[in-house]
C-alpha cells in the first residue's frame, strides 16, 4: 500500500533548495513560494500509513464535503479546514479555463529550452531544467494525474504558467477540488496528498492514527535530490540526442531498404513470367502428345483402301480359278491376271 500512497506525492524542503548555487532552480522555487504553495508543498513530512488506508477505503464526497471513517471514527474534511491547515490563498482564478491566453503564449517561450514556443502535446525535455522539475511537481504533488509524468498537457502547463507568470490562483478551491476527485475515483493511481491528508487527520483528537512513518527521502526535494534530478535529466537528454542521430542514420538505411524493397516486386513479376512459361510448356507437351495420334490416323486412312484392294484381287483370282476348274481347262493364270490388271486399269 505504501508504494501506491507515495507514487503521486512529493515534498519540498524549501530551506534546502533555496540555498542551492543554481539561480534557475532557486528562481523557480521562489515562484512557488510567491504563488502561496509553500504551506501545502512544504508541510511536515510525516505519514500515518494505517490511517491513510482506512481513509481511502471509506472516503466519500457528500454536499461538497469529504467524509471518511478512520479507526472507527468519522472524520469530516471541509474546504475551510483545508485552507486553514495549509494557508492557501482564496483569491484568484479557480478554473484553469480562465487562464489568460496571452500569458500562456508568453510562458511557452519563457520555459522553452530552444527559445521557440514549446509544443503543448510534447514532452518536458523541450523545457529548461528548472521547469522540467516544476512539471514533475505539478504532476505529482498538485494535479495528481495518472499517466506519464514526462508528457506535457494543457492542464499541467496552465498550472506551471500560473507559477511562472505570477497569475493569481485560488489554490484553496483548486486543490480541494483535486482531493474530492481523488476520493471519488477509487483507484490506486488517483491516490495522492499522502502528507497533506496525514496532517488533516492529525487535527482530529479522537482518531487513532497509528504509528507515524517518515516520508521517503527520495520523494523529498532537497539540494541533494534536485542535483540528482539534474544529473539524470542531463544523461537522458544526451541519450535522446544520440538516439535522434541514430534515427536519422536508420532513416537513411530505410531509404535504401525502400529502394531494395522494389526487388521483391520484380521477383513477383518474374514469377508471373515463369508461370506463363510453364503454361506454354504444358501446351507444347499437349502438342507433342497429339503427334502420335496424327501418325496413327494418317496410316489408317491410307492403308484401309490398300487392304480392301488386296482382298478384292484375291477374290477375283479365286473366282477365275474356280471357273477354270469348273470347265476342266488348264489353269492358266496369266490371262486372268492380265484381265485383272486390265480391270483395275480401266477403273
């Protein structure tokens, strides 16, 4: 449960970060203080884990008030209690849609690493290092939204712009609204405000809070952790630049691959030719098989009359011989033969 309680939480040690030898970072934290968020982001870093588990499991919102049961005791968190506990400003914009567009336009250039206006649907590496950290603070400790902390959204940037450009915000109304949405969501990803809720529960004397535990040091923004943040982001930035160079090289190879990609198409064409050639070969085979049939048919047409003529000759000779024998005449086949030859010649 502890991991879900701390995943969307961050605490700022203002005394430590304001002593840094980094004018950009110091200026960003001073802007947070000027906006009225020091009491909320820098409250005592103590967590009551058992009480928090009970609070989130039993919490609900009724008539704009957060109710829950902790250790069998009913707790009621109103906006007034919320404001008094963290000394939040009540004046200013309560809805992000009311943000002045000209301020957003200016802020897109102020926070930009390149000097050009950043893309509001891009990533935080477009921004200077102090504003990358401010983006993390807004995402984890203020708006408490599930999703990528590296992505820039219009809501995140509007909150950042309120800090950077000094736009007055009704932080009491906005942050209490976040708490109500968090309670209504009933998902682990929506859990946040671990330190702040622990402080609110401590205002109820009858509630058994259990044993207190220190907030994880890695979640506390101090001089040490901010320097580590800078080191990690510098390394990631160098890797992204290297990755961009590799992508360009890969894109060139892809262009060559695209040229080579035409080869399979040629192979497909050649396959079609081979298929047609195969079909032509099959036709040749059929023609070759037809040749013997013609050879068989032609001799039959020629030999059939020959066979009939021979039979006819034999029959005539036999008849002549029979007649000769009948007359008891000498068998002289020369004249009948001449007669037969003359018969065929006359025909």
